[in-house]
């Protein structure tokens, strides 16, 4: 039999099983009806899912099974992604730009052929203005007068989701997506006889909209709520007004759980910055360092470090494990390396010591660090200032969010 489910993916579905009469009568001969409640997750993709229904009669203990197919249809529009094609000048002097809006539900799947999208642009006209999606895609054409000094802005309204397309020049440093191998900071450390006290450090996400249009930002925060379990994603939607700025604490975005990585997505280009701050007395803070993240994960990285000691942050955003090799080479060509395996949606931090004279603290030169992975990963140099020197080129530790990494421990390289 087939169960028709009209509820969208991620919503409670209660398909009736009236024709699936597992037990037609109870122990007293009275007729009974069967029903099945199906709960779907928000990331469940539309499609056909086979089910095996098992029923046990309470009085006799008799067990019967039946097979069914659960049909999950696309949900309501949740995200609208817009793109523009190449602009051409018509014979009448108007500029013509093809515009495409892709509409997806909460699971990331296309909404199908049912959504209606209304296009609008204060600086021009859309032909047609209202489009029904085909495979989740709506297409139209923008016509506008060039040379007015105001770049066109196109809005796509899918009833439950809104998308914006800015056709002007993109400011330096702005992009529609940035990746961060972020950390949530560290608590204050008390001093000992051998080490000085260290104040608490917080890490923030600063978002700035450099454009005179509204921006809709989605921040995907991957955390590890349960030690040893797979990472989970939390989606935070942040509206960003024209030329507006918002600062969020990574610790708050992750609800206090260990942070694995962050993916910032926006319908218009924004500037995203990871900021490390030292928390001082009386509520004062000072900036320790910043990073701009990555536009996309890569397989190969190379850094030249001059600090006495630095931390390398790694994050695997893929659905499969990534094998990573980290190598550090000093000025005297002395080299150390370690290999580690990052599980899907997991992260690690590696402490890198710089070259120093035996028993001394003066650096002999720059330290070249390379990271090579068999699949694309996110790698950042931690913005927190370097710790005191005390080792030749080496990786003194390598710790994952879920605990020590076994492969790293087997290839551990201590200070030489």
C-alpha cells in the first residue's frame, strides 16, 4: 500500500492506515481501526521511504507486520537564493538582465512546481512579475534605465521566504558565504610558579552590511552537544539592515556547547569577521586578533608564521572523514609533521611551536606550516596571540572537540 502524506518535510505527519487492517477485530470480536503516526526530521528530503509496520496485540501477544511507503512532499519555502545573468543593452536603451530565484524548504530541497514567486524592483520592471516555480526555480527578466547612479535591487517574495539580489559592485571583503573553524574562546587561567595568569578570551562573530539594502543572513553553527556523538547544526537567522552591523558571541550561538565550525550565508554580500577579545576587569575588553574566514573550504594551505607559538584550527565540513597532514619547517630546514583523521563535522586544534635556540627564547626565523588534506577542509590560524615560546618546530598537542584524536596521538611529535 502507499501512504500519501501532504505535510511538508520536517512537520508532524499523521497518515491514516484505514485500509491497512492489521487486526480486524479485538479479543471480544469488536472491530478496531489501525493508525500510524510518522514524525519526520527537518533534514528529511522529499521522496519515497519504505516502512515496515509491526503490530502486537496486547491480549494474545500475536504479532503481524505490513509494508507501506511514506511519501514526503516538499515543505513551504524557507530559503530563496537569487542569481543574475549577463546584462545586455537593448535597442531602446534599456538594460536587460536575466534573474533566477531558487526556492528551497527547510531540508534544503527544491519546493517543486507549486510555489508562487513575486518579483519587484524599485529601479526597474520585471517581466513577468509573478512566476510559478518549476523544480523550485523561478525565472524572470529585469529591465532598467542605466546610468541613474542607483544600482538595481531585485526582491523575490515566496510568501514564507524572501530573497534579495543586489546588482551593483561588491565592496572589498564582502561575500555571500564565509567559513570559520571557530572556537568559543577560553576561560581565565590562574597563574602558577612557572606560568603567568591568563585572562578569559571570548570569540565573536561581527557581521557588517556594506550595502544600502536589507540583508538576510543565515548562520549555520555546528556544535558537539554530546561527547563522542556526531556534530549537530543549528541555524540562526539574522536580519541585517542597510549599512547595519551586528555582533554575536560564538559561545551564545552554540548554546554553550563545544564549537566545531561556522558557515555564514547571506542573500547579499556582507562582511563577516571572527574577533578574539580579552576580557579585562570592570567589563572592559580589548581586541586580540581577527580573521576573515574562507570563501570556500580547500585541500591545501600554507602559512608563514613569525609568532613564538600559534594554534591552527581545523574543521571538516564534509559528510566523510578527512585525512590531514600538518608539516612545520623552520629556517634551518628542520621539519616536523603529524597526520590526523578528522571525522565528518569534527574539528581539532594543533599547537605549533616556533624555532628557538636551545634553552633560549629568541626565534631563529619564520616558521612555514603547510596543511594538506585528501578532501576540502576549513583551516584557520587562531586569532588569539601566541603563547610563550619553548619548543623547536613541533606540534606539541593536537586535540579534537570530541577529545584527543587517536591518529594524532599515534603520530604525535613532541618538542625536540
